[in-house]
């Protein structure tokens, strides 16, 4: 088991749970922030999904835990945090331009992370033929 990827998955889960607790306690749903709550729920789903992906990557056999998967784990962590942070904080502070930029950068990080995972598994399962 790769302990670094396991730690990243645990961090994402704790990150999501912390913000879920904060928002649940301090923010009440009204008609004005229904869209913000929808974004918040989407961010939580993305966060938990990528945490599960990191748990799965961490539990793969030792031969699969190379630098590519570890890099993908870091990219998924950074992309997911940057993507979900605006939705989490958006219920408390409203700044659309900054949050839109953060969402774009977060999505790019997540996308690159998935490309690295795909490339790594492709190289493992389809070795180069000389």
C-alpha cells in the first residue's frame, strides 16, 4: 500500500468533512443561496469521488505505485481542492470572478491528473514492443 496516496485520500476526505460541518452549522439554506448549495453539493461529490480514487490507487499492488501514480495523486489532490474550495467558501463569501478562475484551474488540475493516471496504467498494461 502506498502510504503517500493513502494520506492524500484521507486529507481530501477530512477537507470535505470539515467544510461540510462548517457550512451545516453556520449557513442556513434560503432562496437566495439555493444555487450556492447546489454548487456545494457538487463539490462534495467531486471531493469524495477523488478521495475514493486515491484510496484505490493507494491499495494497488506495489508494482503499480510508481512515480506516475504518485504525481497523479498530487495533481488530483491539488485540482480537487482548488476546484471545490470556491464552492465551499462561496456560501460564506461571494466573489464570482475569483471563484470562476479557481474552478477553471481546479478542473485543469483534475483533468491532467486523470490523463497521468491513464498514461501510467497504459504503460503498465501495454508495454512498449521493440
